[in-house]
């Protein structure tokens, strides 16, 4: 009887608070996921997380010493991945960040390349931006990722100090210069001797991660990997 009532209550709840796929809107999906199975399977995995010298890793060559880098998915305009990242960054949907983090975790489970990582560090936002958004999307991604990939999160060892002007008009060199002094290590003792995976939602030029990663590698004995949910060339 109780089971029947629960089932009935769930049906009524579903009627008034439908649980819909974030991409296509179907209500045929498991309660613990945000995407239906067909949408999930259509997300474009990069397949290069497990490959050394991959296209994202090459971005950091000669700039920041890294153990490895990689992204789980390609990001293109008008794609499902663009929609999901927008949900996290602009539509106050932290749960989507955690969901994307779990997806990243499942992709990382397919490779041993990053097994040596000791802890996750989310790329920080500055305080004002984080207050505006209500959360740091990279932290949400870390939380989901660590559920699947079982690595601890170090969330308060790196600070982002200032606004940078809109970077859209800068070329690569100017972007790099514009990033000087933006990131500060506030708790080096939390990072000493550790292999850190710096985590972000999307990598384009890598300039921001490069700047943050460079500060991390100045801490004694650290190693750095850079991992993101998505990668795009534009
Ligand atoms: Zn769907």
C-alpha cells in the first residue's frame, strides 16, 4: 500500500513538476540525470583525454609545464554542449555544473593518464563575479567530478584578484599579458608536493588556465594537469 501511495505521489509530482531533458525536453529520463539517453549519447566526446600530445595539451607547450591536459567533449556553436554550458554559466543552474562534472568523471575513468592526480583545483572566479553568479561553475564541476573520480577538492588555495577587461579583442600575447598578476596562491601549504588537476568548464586559448597554472607550479614540488569539460578552437 505504501509503495502504491509513493508511486501515486511520484506521478502527481511528475505532472506538476515534470523532470525534463535539458536538451530536447522529453520527460523520458531517469530521475538522477539531466539529459535523456539519446541526448547523452549524442554529446561529442573528444576521445583525446587518454592521448598524450593531444590538441589541447599542445596549447600549453612552452608556456606552462604540465603533466597532461585534456577535455571530455567538443564545444561548438548551436550545439547541445553550448546549451549545457550556458545553463551553468548564465542561467543559475549549478546542478548542471555537477552533472557535467560527473560526465567528465566517467570519461576520466576510461584512462590511467591522470591517475597520479592528488587533488582538484577549480579555476577561481573573483569574489564579485562569484557573488553575481551565486557560485563558481568550476567548483560545481569539481563537486560532480569528485563524486565519480574520487579525488579531493582544494577550493580555497588560489584566489583571483581582479577583473580583466573583455578579452575578445585581445590576441594571444595580449591576453597573456592581461592575465599577469590575476591569480595569487593564498594557501601554498595546501598545494605543496601535490599533483594538481586544474579544472574549468571550457578551454579555448587556454590563456586563463595557463596564468593560473603557472602560479600553482611555483609552489614547491607541485605538478600540474589541466582538465576541462569542453574544448573549442573558437
Ligand atoms: Zn533529450
